[in-house]
């Protein structure tokens, strides 16, 4: 992956394990502060997760959690929960000091490609005031399907069909 992301330094994709839970929780909390400010809501589920919640997500057999490391430091992560033909993407996070380097794009693309072949559609959601994530998801082919109320804002639900077979080069 080195050299493909602009200038992020050496970055390696790896599945995360229970041993990574503490570092993942710290990254998740740091990354979601921006979203909490944008939505004026510090009760977002990613900010309320406990270490046990993160460990449970990592241990869930229907979910894979991937991360990018740079020099041993976890700088980005994403979860993919497989439910039949649907890949549910969640908790896409990039360390605040590494945002804007293409890590989110590279991580989401890598997760989509690594997802089992039975997945034919990817789904995710984000808050309506999440300008960066909404831009990223649109750029990667996700389209809004509907909105649902959450506190005093809307959650934007998006999906995209799998565009090619897993493992196939562009």
C-alpha cells in the first residue's frame, strides 16, 4: 500500500483483533469528536462505546474490523458486518491528524474488495451534517436511499452495488 495514498507514510492494512480494542476505542473517540460537534450531539453511539463494546464487535463472527497502521500506530479503521448479500459498513474512522490524506478512501475500498463474494450491496449511514463523509461516500459511488430522524438531525442512509468481483483488479 506504500506510496499509493499521496504522502501518508508507510501504511499497512490488517484485520484487527481483541488485542487492538483499546487503541481502536481511542481512535474512534478522537475521530468522532468532529461529528459530535457538527451535530451538536456528544451522545453519538461511537462516543458511548465501551472497551467491552469494541471487543464484542471485533469478536462478532459476522463482522470484520480492519485497520491501517503507520509505524505501529493505528491511524484508520472500519467495520464490515456481513448479513447475507449485504455488507454493512460502520465506524469508518481516521485519526484527526491524518484526515485528508486519502486513508478513508483507501480503507473503504480495501474493505469492500476484501468482503466475501456473496455480498452484492454495501450499506452505511452518517449524519446529515457530516460534510466530509458525505462527500467521500458520494465520490465512491454511494447513493442516498432514505433518511431517518435522530435527535435534532437526520441520518442519511446510503448504498451502492458491488461493482466487480472481489479480488479483481480495476
